[in-house]
């Protein structure tokens, strides 16, 4: 019975296939969320995720809100696949390959977020004042309970440890920020990064 319902509620989503089929970011997201060995097709993976992960539904709705707002589709999908009610994705530009682990009680408001972003539950990324919003570059992770606040930039490969509160720029990236207020703890040495030809902002 459960399986029949699962199939039935996916059918209406198929009608909107032209709306999301070329969404490159969504396709990259799927690579982060699911083991591709078991689910090879785009639609197969989408069906499994929509069925099993509430927090994925928020991301799917987001992918169909920015840059084009498919209002009717958003309405429609919310009826068939209710999203996680305490997860807010309010950044207009989130790169592909975004992964949300659990995602409850989480607020993501940023100017821009790069590719392969990972965020956990009970995280706040947002304002410290009017228009003061963070920018997060590629391959960053924000762990459970952490806060990233204000007009600051986190460089590539920044990891924000559980419960850290980040209120200052960390443009160089390639490091772990922990504590309140957050400070760098485990960093790739700059010389090693330079040797590998990685350009970093200091
Ligand atoms: C990001 C994280 C995994 C770091 O892992 P790691 O790279 O293996 O780091 P380590 O465990 O080697 O820790 C390095 C140092 O940072 C400290 N540290 C790590 N995370 C910390 C945190 N959240 N707050 C304060 N200090 C922290 C460690 O005590 C250690 O300090 P020391 O060198 O003085 O002993 C970890 O910080 C974290 O946040 N884990 C939470 C993951 C999560 O959200 N889980 C929820 C799943 S439902």
C-alpha cells in the first residue's frame, strides 16, 4: 500500500519534468545525496529522495524557486511532498552539490554559497544587521548547531565545527573553525597549498 502511494504521488511530479530536467545544480545535488550504484537514473534518484528525505524536498523546491520562480509547481509539490517545516533556504545563489544532513531548525540566509555545500541541523547562517550577510565559497561545511553571522566570507574548504559562532572573515579557507567566537584550529599550511598551486586569499 505504502509503495503504491509512493508511486502515485510521484506521477504528478513527472508532469513538471520539463521544468526541472535541465537544472544542472539539481543534478549535482543528487550526486551528493545518493549512492549512484543503486539508483542510476535521474528520475529514479529523485523519486527515492523525495520519498525518503524531507530536507531534500526543501532543496528541490529551492531549485525551482531561483532563478526562475515556478509558482504553480512549488505549490503543487508542497502538497504532495511536504518539506521540513523548520528548514529555511533563503539564499538566491546556492551552488550545485548541496547536501543537507537532517536540516531541522536550520536557517540559511547568505549572499552566495558555492558548490558542494554541506550543512547540518540547528544551524543559523544569516544577518548580523541590515544587509549584512555571509558569503560562503566552494566545498564548505557547517556542522550542527553552528552560527555564521554578518557580512563575512568563508574561503574554499572551510569547515565550521559543531556549535562554533563565526563572526569574522576566514577568506583563506582550508581550515576548521571552532569555538565562540570561532577561531581557526586545524589548517592546511599555506606553503603546502602554494606548492600544490592552490590560490588562497590571505
Ligand atoms: C568538523 C569536525 C568533524 C572536525 O573533525 P576533525 O577534522 O576530525 O577534527 P579533530 O577531531 O581532529 O579536532 C581538531 C581539534 O579541534 C577541536 N574541535 C573539533 N571540533 C570542535 C568543536 N566543534 N568545538 C570545539 N573544538 C573542536 C578538537 O578538540 C581538536 O583540538 P586539539 O587539537 O586541541 O585536540 C568536528 O569539529 C565537528 O564539528 N563534528 C560535528 C559533526 C556533526 O555535525 N555531526 C552531527 C551529525 S548528526
